[in-house]
C-alpha cells in the first residue's frame, strides 16, 4: 500500500518534479488518500503536500511556480494507516532540523515507545504518523553521515519499511532501505529512479534492481551500492523488465478496468502459451520442472490467497480434486498464518497473489516453508516478494494490472491453475484422452472469452440501468460457479458500493433467503453445467419471494431464459472455460453498474491495489 518514488539525476527533457509526479500517477492505484513531494538541493528542501489524489498535488506544485533547479527528490502517495488523510499526515516527513526528508511504506510497530523517547529528547511532532517518528529518529542519529544515521535508526525499529531518505547536507545521494515492503531501483546513464513498484520506472529504464529485506542502498545518478545493515557490500542482480510503457496506459479506454477486462483473451493467451501440449494431453510448466518427484508424493494441497486471488484458488480446488483426486483446502492467508496450521513435508502449498506483495500471503508462505511444506508461488509481478520467497512457481504473464479491482489477474490465475490441475491429474489418474480434452478446453479459453466480449458488452450496458438503485444484490452459484458468484459479488461491491454477497445456492434456504424482498436482485449462475437443475429450483424459490432475476445462462438455453427477468448469454463451451467467460460477464456487469452510478471505477474509496499491511 502507498506508492514511493525517488529520483536523482539530470534528464534534460524533464525536471525531477515532473518525473516524480508522473511516477506517483503510475503508482496512485496503491493508495490515494494524500500525496506529497520533497525536492532538494544543497540550500533547501522544498515540500509540497496535498490531501486526495496526485492531480491535487500537481496543481498545487504548478501553482507554486517554483523555478529552483533541483536534482533530487522523493514523493509519496498514501493509503492511510496511522492517522487520518490530512496534509500533516501526508509524506514526505521531515526530521526536527528540517534537513532530512523521508517517504516510507510499511508500519513501525514500536513507534509509540520511540516517539516517547524522542519527545523526552526535545523533539516535537506535527503528525499522527509512525513515519514521522522514523524521520525524527534518523535526524536524531544524524551526525554528518546519512547512511550511518539511517542504519542506526533502522536498528532501533521493529516493523516493516520500504524507505527512501534525502538530506540537504548530502544532496548528491539518496538512501533506500527495505524490510517487508518492496523497493525497486531503476538504473540509467545519468539518473536513478527508485519506486515501490516498476510501474513508476518502466518509462525511464528497463534495468532494475530489486532490494531484498535488510538491504540498504546508496543511490547516486546512474549508480547504486547495496549494503547490509552492517555495511557489508551485497550483490543484487540487475534484471531486465519485459513490461512496456503502453501496458501501463489506458490506450483509449475510459478506465483501466475496462481495458484490463478487454485484454483478457490476450492476457490468458500469454499465460498459457507454450504451457500445454495437445498431443500428450499435458501441461508443461517450466517453473515446476525437476520437481516431479516432490509433486508425486504430496497428499494434500493448501491454496493460500486473499480476495480475488483466494477466489481463483477456490476454482482450482474443484479442478484439482476432480482431475487429480488430491484433497485441496483453500485458506485465507491471514487465517492460515495465525492458526498454527497443520501443514508439513507432504503438503503442497500454492500461494496466489497478483502483486506478490500481499502481507498476509507473504507471511503465510514463510510459515508454510518453515513447517517444511513444498511451496510454490503463483504471481503476476516478476521479482515480487512472494515469488522470491516461494523460490519456485509459475508467473502469470498477464501484464500490469492497474485497476484496483482485479480482473485479468483472476482469469489468468485460474487458467494457470487449470494447467497445474492437468499436470497433477496426468501424473495420477487422467488418461491420455481425458488429458487431451482438458488441454483442449484450456486452449479454447481465450477464443471463448473474446466471443463473450464481442457479443455481450453492448447488451450488458443495456441491462445495467435496472440494477443501479439496488441496495443489496445476491450472487448464487453451485460447484465451479460458486467461487465465481463470490468473485462477482466482490467486484460489484468494491466498485459500485452496492452491498453484494455471493452464496452457494444451496445455502440460501439456511438463512439468507430471509433478506429477499419484492424486487431484490439475484444474479443466478444458471449456465448449462452440473448443478443447473438444482439452480433452476433455487431461482424459482427466489422468484416466489419477489426477487428480480438476472440469469447468466448458456447461449440459446430457453428453459433457463424463461424464468429470468434479464439474461446474459455465455457462449457454450467446456465447463472449465465457462467458469472464465461467466466471470468476465460479471466483471462487465459490475463495471457498467458502477459507471452509471458515477463511481471512481479504477480507484474505489478506501481501497488500495496491494495490501502490504496486515
Ligand atoms: O495482489 P494480490 O492478488 O495478493 O491481492 C489480493 C487482494 O487484495 C485482491 O485480489 C483484492 O481482493 C482485489 N481488490 C479484488 O478486486
């Protein structure tokens, strides 16, 4: 959560302020409660902070008409943890001398005791944040050597940080540090750019270094020295980014969410390309090569994730149990981590995370590894903390997902998990013919999804107006479509603020049906796959209580269409592919409802893209 950018160098074409503000805009999806910038030279540190989005900060900076020549700067977009989204609480924060400024992501757990100590030493505080305590602590230790002051401060801190520090007395360098919150450094000839993720870097350079936990970096224009907390040199590989700048732009779409919905056929293609072989009816996952022996000996699979990623895991639970006959448990990552989980060497743990930075999932991976489980990561962001901590796994190759509401990450996660289910199935109980059928179903996913987008986008826009006034909506599904119902409800609530719940349709009569009133909308996943007959009965029960039914049905299914008030037709396909096209229909539905309601689709209130705090 929160976005950090730091810049040092000289680019003729852009000033540091322009570079930093542009970087913040790219990172804004990580938090948008307030934003701030600090620019410095040997004479001064100039700070500008504003409540709300980066645009407000940009306007304020432009209105200030500051023409001073700065070559160093740090900037931050905030998702509030300690203290309200006020200007005082906005980063950058400064030490008591006013010479040092920091931007910080993460949480300083012992900030209260450190603050007490600093207050006793005469320091005064202007904000409620733990980050200001860190700034003051660095200032407290500063005796003319910024690296040493940062090191001394970090040695006193408990908690997590992604940190960039600037000092007016040492204007030719920035210090960055990482523990539990990512920091990436982009290198080019005359400049260096530091950020909490590569979206802010990719338009400047493709050459990046990811810091590891407990790394310190001394950054000068075009150069970086990486040290541990004892100031021993450590070496980190320079990696080349395969994202291009276009993939972080809207490309003419009104919202990133819509762009990412429409990108799904291509994104899924990128996820599955070269990873299935029709003639042998099997999946080839190079990230899992050489571990067939370990996979053959597993007796249980535990899938970990949060939010949408957990829902993807729930689809995989059905697929792996059906295709491979291995028992699967899906667990919310925080729940796993805090319950002293029963997991050991014969268990495969699959950690799913688009960002690869979700704090609970990362901690759960560490817990599973520590208990001896065989852990694999399923991440989109290459080099992310979960991918690195897991040590092995499969990347999604979905391209950057900017919209806070996750769309293409889910469909790519499910596609890759289906490949894994196929691989596990073929090594256990699936015949060649069955393997070929599944491989063909996976291959068909992008084309079926394209068909759905082509045929249903305009139609969904015409039915959405009937649902914008709803106070509550219920999404019902069975079997493979139960997690899809959960995901459909999550999407609607997060971007349209309509209260929405997903239920297994069989659960309705055990309580939730009491909530139905005349006109309550029900989204019923009535696709023509196992469970449809029972779903038809459940829908009748809802209708009898006055519900308005939006049916997601298989194209041409008149029996299902007849009992619905509105329908969205899904192209007929293998059920494994149907799961994905149905999800996409629900994404479009949520998008259209939220758009009609005038909601901030890409940046819904209170949310941030990566939840890097517990
Ligand atoms: O980056 P991750 O996949 O670990 O993120 C997990 C959730 O925070 C994420 O899926 C969240 O639920 C999305 N906002 C859903 O659209």
